[in-house]
C-alpha cells in the first residue's frame, strides 16, 4: 500500500480548525486522514512530528494538543499507521541534506526512509529544495 507522511502543520490544521481567507484547511486535512481510514494510504507518523507538536503546544500554551494527537492516532487501525522513531543516522543525514533547514530535511529523510510516496504539507515553499527527493503535495491534492 502507498504511504504518506504528513508534516506537523497538517495535524495542526485539523486540530485547530484552521482556515485561510477562502477555505477551511481543517477539511482538507480531515480528507487526507479519511483517505488513510478508507485504506487508500498508510500514514507514516514520526516521533519528530510528535516532538514538534509538543513544542508548539508548549509555546502556544495549548498542552491539550498533545492529548488530542494521542486520541487522534488511537482512532486508526494498527495496519493504517506506521509509527517510527528517528535515529542519530537520520539526524546526520538531515543535517547533510540541508543544514539551514534541518527540521524539514528531517521530515524528508524520515518520509523517504519509510517509503512514503508523498510528503503532505501546507508549507510547500519550506520543502522546495527537496522536490527532487519526494513528491511534496498540499492536503487538497490527495
């Protein structure tokens, strides 16, 4: 089955009910995760995403986001999720790939290592330098 990896912002779009001027970004995120539940994709979830969510929760003083993520992931069947932990080698590879954009490079390394065909993000421009490594798509593109 094809795997996808979602950047932290996709989870936050859903959990915070984000909207832009014209669209409901939470709906696009929900659609991505519904594709996983419907068996179209397997979802790769890294400890790096979890760590970024924890950092965001602390900085924004919204600690409940961490519980929301735990509850959210528990809704999926075991075969729908691929939960991974980064290694020192992954971190080194990301630093080599892009010292100036290590956080996003690490997402790319983890997605590629776990055979994701898409890295789903709202922040396409942040991943522009990695387009030759993995297909970077908006949530609404799936």
